[in-house]
C-alpha cells in the first residue's frame, strides 16, 4: 500500500482516517500538535503516543515536506527557495524580512493558466495545482530554516503569509482553502487570518466564498482603470470585467475600515501611470474600504515593459493619497535574485530554457 502524506490532511480527513485505523479520536489532536506546533519530522518523536500507535501511523502515513532544491539570499535580506515536490515539479517561495514583520510569499500553482502580459510566471504554462500539503509545506520549510518550532508566542520570522507567488489561488480553491485552514488552526501553526492575504487577478465567482469560508485579507490585481487596457494586461478581464470585479469587492464579507481590500496596481511606464488614471482609479473604487498598493514594475528577461519613473509614481500616489486612501509604494525586494513580485518562475524551467536557447545558438 502506498503511504499518504499526513501533512496537508484536514482535521476532518484525519478524524475519518483515524477511525478507519482504529485509533482513538483524541490522537488527532496529539498528532496535530506534534506536526504543526512542534514541527516534528517523524512519528517516533511523538512521545505521548505508545509504540503500537506510532507503528500504525508510520505504516499508513509519511511526514513529507517539499525539498529545498536551491536557496538564494538577496543583499537586502530577502530569501528565495526553489522547492521540489515528489514528482520533481518545482515552485518558488520567498521570505521578506521587515522591521515589524516577516512575510512569506507562497505559490499556489506550478506556473499559471493566465497570461498577464507583465508577469514572468504568466510566460510559464500551468503544469499543475499545488496540493494542500505542498502549500502548507512551503510555510513549514521556511519555519525549519528559521528554526521556528514550536510555534512562538511573540515575535516571529514568519508573521504574515501572502499568496502572491506563482499561480492564481482562486483557480485552486479547494487545496488553498484546506491549506489556509491548517495554517490558521490555533492549535498548530496559528497564523492569524488577517495576516494571510490572498491575491487574485479577479476570479469573480470565487471571491464571496473566499471571504465567507476563509476570512482572509483580499488583494485584487487591478492594474488598469479601463476594460480596454485591463483586457490587455490581465486577459481574465475579458471574462470578468472591471465593473463585475468591483461589485464582488463591494460584497466581500466583513469589510470595514479595519478590514480593507488592497488594490494592487503595477506601475508601467507610459502604459497605466498617468495622473488622469489615478483620478479615475479613486472614482472607481469609491465606497470600498480600500488601500492601494503601487507596485513598481519588476523587469524580467524579455519583459515588454519598463517601470514608471519615480516622479510618475509619486504623482500617482499623491492623487490616491489625497482622495483619502493609503497608497504605499511597494519597495521592490530581492530583485537581484529575481524574487520580487512577478519575477517568479521555476528556476529549472529557466535553466532548461536557456540551455535550449544556447544549444540552438
Ligand atoms: N495570480 C495572483 C497572485 C500572484 S501575482 C494575482 O495575479 O494576483 C502577485 C502580484 O504580483 C500581482 O498583483 C501581480 O499582478 C503582480 N505582478 C506580476 N508581475 C509583476 C511584475 N513583473 N512586476 C510587479 N508586479 C507584478
Ligand atoms: Fe498568473 Fe497572477 Fe501572473 Fe497573472 S499576475 S499570470 S494571474 S500569477
């Protein structure tokens, strides 16, 4: 019988499986505590479970994390890990240390089916969805690196998680939802829901459910104020245009000034960065508790755009700020190791590709 990975199984699934295995139900809580509070990597470490119980567990399950195929550190402290999964597929995870927090940017898919024209990941075809184990595993690997077990009460290297790595999380909803429920479980990794931000390019039919079931913070990749331009930058807009997207945002459960939606807006020189567009933006989102995150475009090899000038970015930010919205400009982090927003792509694909092109040359 092939063993299954116990990481990434929901509490409900474990309850059902333990009944099948003849294990008492209180074992679920014990095992959960060892896995997600203490971060143990084998069943023998679970010392409050007698040997026969541990044997049943190890005959049925493995405790498997993604393998770190490559680790890179930026001069600014950002770290990027290329993680390899059991079928040799790969995805990237990035850690961004800041003064008051540490943010882990995780991936939800290998590649992406969407083809946003400014995004490096979008040039890589979707290979597959990540499983809940692989999504939770990214956080566990990062915690291993920082030796952040057991779950600390106070300061953490990983205090925030953003689903802003590779992939469109709302196109892998079930696995993302299971993973988020594990990450926020108070008896384990215990991340606050509010400190998890899910970024979507605008999968309108899933937005309400995401707010209702998961209660995480929502970020919307808006990037343009007309359908004409957004169709080009974010092709999903042809399916779900701006009006429908903003209507879904207005309906997002539990919005308030303390729980605002983040609109992400990538600054592309001469494309979407005029003051007139800034004015249109604040009109569009009127009435939605929001903040606007201006993201300087991060270039990647062969990218068709340039980043807006610092003057254009501050003029844009000024309009947004005067309209009463926080408008932080996202400081690019880890650009030197291609770890910044939109630069992720499986390193192996890049190497294989460049190998092909050098072979072809
Ligand atoms: N697929 C989701 C989440 C991953 S992308 C989404 O699109 O929202 C995370 C953020 O990085 C998005 O706002 C995306 O638009 C932005 N991004 C993509 N490519 C970028 C680039 N080259 N420079 C700056 N930001 C980029
Ligand atoms: Fe996919 Fe997001 Fe990149 Fe668009 S921006 S291609 S949705 S990862």
